[in-house]
C-alpha cells in the first residue's frame, strides 16, 4: 500500500509535499510515537539491534518480580532510567511536533515512550500510553509524586505517607495499560482523519493496535521510520524513510510554521 522513498530526492520531495498537504487539510491530526523518535536524543531503543533488552535482564521489570524483589529491580531502574533519561533532551522531531500543535494542526500525541521529551519540547496534549518515569506511585496506598534525585539515594524508595514501596509510574511487564489512557487513546484514534506514526515498529501490543484502529476508521496513515515496520505494507499510505529529525523539519518547512 505504502508509497515509499529511498533517499532525499525528488520522489521524497513529492511525498513530503503530499504529507504537508494532508496535514493542512486534516480536521483531526494525531501523532503516534515510539522509541525511534527518541533515539536521536541518545535514548537507546528497547528492541532490535542495540536494544536494551539485549543487554539487561527484562525480568527485573516484571511486576511480579518487582513486588518480591524491589531492591534488585530498583538498582537496574535507577541506572537505566534515572541516570540516562534525565540527560536526554528533546530533538528536532519533538520540537517539530510541538510547533505543529501550537500552529493548530496537531491535536494530540499518543506516545509509547516514558521519557517525557514531548512535554519538555512544549507539547501540551500528550497521552502517555505506557506511563512516565517522571513520577513514582506507591504500590500500597496509590500516592503519586514527582521523582526527585533525593528520593533515589536509598533504594528502594519508600512512600512518605505509608512507607510502602514506590514504583516508577510506567507500565511494567505483566501490568495492564491504565484504563483511562487506553480509552482516551482509542477515542483519539477513532476520531483521527490523519495519523502520523514516528519511530514505532508496531510490535508492542496493545499499543500497536492504535494506528490500526485509526486506519479502520478511515484515517490516512503517514509513517516516518528508518526501516519498514509492521505498518508499512499493511496500513501506511505514505512511508517516509529516514531520520525523524530531518523529515519532521522538512514538513515544518513546507507548512511555513
């Protein structure tokens, strides 16, 4: 199905023009982002070549293991997320999406990422499908608080209210997607007439169903990825192959915002 590009050439210019026109004409434009948008901010992907799951024991991020062995899990969590993600900064793709929102084109970002970079770039309407590392939540009483370095000196961090174990407020293996964000994401997908996929391979469910839902409700699908994904030859109408920072910047140029 997808129209594709192989480099920054005339064919790409044509597809970029088509994409900009679709954005300008859309009534409900929604973005769906995955790990690939944050790779250029220095955050490694979880899967594939160079992925984190090739280097660390993913079992430590299973909710059952965490509940029984919070100290062991927290040692990995602190290293992976609180010593790595805090150094990351939004890149041109994050900033480009924020500009699209401010200009009135982009209505919502549905992200699989927990890195908070969309908000740091200035996006206001962000649905964090898998949660965020920026907050901690008590497993015992449900108290939620912003994660601060001082709270992670001694591990595992404990709830200031009930002394229960605090857990990062993102979805662990074995946990369900929070009902509220799942319903809101489904609603946005159903209403969208244009969805822009950036940096998602379509391998992680149930998140992978969101673009499929948009497609089956009549949305046009534009995809930006380094390599073809599970979406490319099934639901994608326009496939822009390349770095998210370069392609989003070129779309912004065409829209003159």
